[in-house]
C-alpha cells in the first residue's frame, strides 16, 4: 500500500513538473512531506533533478526542509547536488562547508567529492586534488575520486607540454 501511494505521488509530481504545473507539483510534494515519512522525497528529488531542467521547485522544497530539519545532512547533500547540477558552484561550496560540521565520515566523503568536482569545473585543479585526497582518507578505493584525480593529473601533465 505504501509503495503504491509513493508511486502515485511520484507519477503525479513528475507529470505536474513536465507540464509546468509548478504550483501543483509543490502542493503534491508538500502534501507528501506533511503526511508521509519524508525520506522517500529525497529519492524523488534526486530522480527529478536528473530529468528536469528547472530545479527551482526542488531547491525551494529542500530549503524549507532544511530549515525544518536543520541537522538532516541528507537533505543538505540533496541541496548541494541540485546546486551543483545548476552550476551554482559558490552556493554549493557554502552549503558543503556548512554541512561538513554535521557530517559523519561517509557523508564527509560525499561532500568532499562534490567539492573536488566543483573545483575541477572552476579550473582549480590544486584545490580539487586537495579535496580528492580528503575523500581518499575515508575510502582509499573510492573509484569516482580516483578517476577524477587521474583525469586532473593527466590534464596537468599535458598542459605542461
């Protein structure tokens, strides 16, 4: 029953967003958050962030959720993800810095990796490598960080010639 209801909301929210019915989408998401366990909404937000261009609704919802649940690091990481996808790097950096204070080791790994990607896109390879190394302190075999480090070092090597 719960899964059916969640699927219904996800489909309705997705439909409303695709049809530019932002008020309806916001209403459905707020309704879902008020009446259900709000963890699945993070999954919806992640999926929606990958399938729509306008993230303003998702950003607004996450801001409100973070204000309501100030220590919920998962909501913060979701917001960081949205800001990163929208290339709002400065805002994303600020949220990363705020969130690191509350994060456990696994969450820090995720946040450091976002910071490494942000600084890579800002063409600041030295800073990116610094955050990659912080990631690797938590998990030496973290493949995304190892791949990014390899890419950066390769770029630096080719730039010097």
